[in-house]
């Protein structure tokens, strides 16, 4: 069940335009990744050493032996200061959810187009979240929530830069999408229960696989 009692203000200056309003322009609709999609670019050899350690974190037993194909589920949130109060509200919600994600043996990582911006936001609001610099939009393009041919400022009033959608994704141990919230409507409230359930189910599947 979604939390409808959030106290964070919505980003009231946003306005979504329909595709019909862009008939006279060159416009390609975004194709966000969906549950079941494999994010193959995360595991290619040429990218092996470039991602955050969370992308390659394995689960170890008490003797220090790593299990095969048991990377922890990973929650990714894409933050840009362009989304204003909505982005701040998302960070606050995820900060409050972080302990529950960790309890279910998951990791949470904020993906940002500006390290300085996210550092300032975390400082201003006394938040503690790990983040990763995606200023070249490599990750957001892999997940289909950013494209040069579908600029955000073309669809949303109040946006003057092309930035990724403020999306949340849960990737399982093999980096398959377990949950997707592309957030094309720029909703202020995140589906927190679905996020933690996806992390829990991903680890439950791994546990059953290991014991089989």
C-alpha cells in the first residue's frame, strides 16, 4: 500500500505536456527499463572497474567465502536538483527507508548528475546516503530514463536542463530489474513499500536458490 500521508510539498511548478503537443518537433519517447529487463551494460568487461562497489558487492559467509551470483539487491534513485522540492522529498523518504533496505540485505545508492548538488542537499537536510556520479548519464541511459532526443525541458515546465527522471529501480543479484518506478508523472511520494518488498523478494529468491 502506498503512503498517501506524505507531508512533503509537491513540485507545483511542474507541468507535463502530452506527446500531441510535440507533433511539429523531433521527439523520441523515453523507454524506461521494466521489471524483468537485464541491465547488460553493468556487467560488460569494459565497464568492470568503473561502477560503484555496490554493483559488484558479493555476500560472504562467516569463513569469508563468497557465494556465486549473490550480489546484494541494489536500490537506485536518480537525483537532480532540477526537480526541486520533489527531489528533496525523495531523498528524505529514502533516508528514512535506508535501514529497512539494509535489514533486508540490500544496498541503496543515489545516482546524481551533480555531486556538488547532492552533497549540498544531504548537508542541508542532515541526510546520510551514499551517492554515485553519473554526470555523463551513462546509468540513466542504460535504464532508459534519460535521452538526448527526449529532453526533460521539452516535457516539464520549470526544467531548463536535460536531466533523468527522478526514478527508483531495484536490481536483483544478477542485475535484472526487480522493481521499476520511472516516475514520468513526477510524483512526490515514492512507492516505499514496493521498494522494500522487491528487495526482500530478491533475497528470498537467492536464499531458496542456494538451499535448493
